[in-house]
């Protein structure tokens, strides 16, 4: 099967830090899958990273999608620039910034690096809350997951 796999990912918090959630939608020519999750105490950046990591985990569980090109769309410049630009320096510097300080969220960056290393991924930044339908859908899923998590006392 050919064709690019499209992933949209979003994360957010009520307060930062605070309760938060992540969400993704994966779309291929044969299927569409969406998932979300909640965390009682987290940060916006952790949820943005978790959304992409969870999407790549889901993608890895579908044998029929292996080897196809992937486009990941995120409204987080932190994620997009981090994975395409900054991560090379961080890895070379032992997960330290150019200022020799520990990289924030290094655990998630390492996981994302491993999960994305062997995939033909194109990373795209999209402006959040600007009407991009799938980005808006992920944002809605994030808000719903936060509300549900708080309601359930998770």
C-alpha cells in the first residue's frame, strides 16, 4: 500500500503546570485512528511531546503501515524545531543545551528520537487555533480528555 500517513498531534494543560492531556489522529488511505490521554500533573510541553510519541507507538503497531512516508503536523514549535534542529546538538552534548544545562523533558526527547529515527518523517508546524481542521480536532480531543480526567478524578 502506498501513500503518505498523516499524523496530527496536540497537547495542552489547564495551567502550566497543571492537569493536561494529549491527543493524536493518524490517517492513511485505509484507516483513521484517534487517541487521547490524561495526566493530572504535567506541563504543556510534556503533553505536546507525549502526543507525538503515542502516535508513533500506535503507528508502529500497524504492520501494514511500515515503511510508508509520514507527515507529522503539530502546532508546537517546541516539538517541530526540537526534533528537526535542536535534538542533534542535545544528543551530541549528552542531553545538555548549548549553555551546558540539562535539556528539559530529556526523557521524552530520547523516547521521541528512538521512535522516529527509522521512519521517513516530515515534520510540519501548523498554526494552532487557525482553522486547520485536524489540528482543531486534536485540540478538541485534548480539552475533552482533560475534562473527562478531572471529572473522573484520575
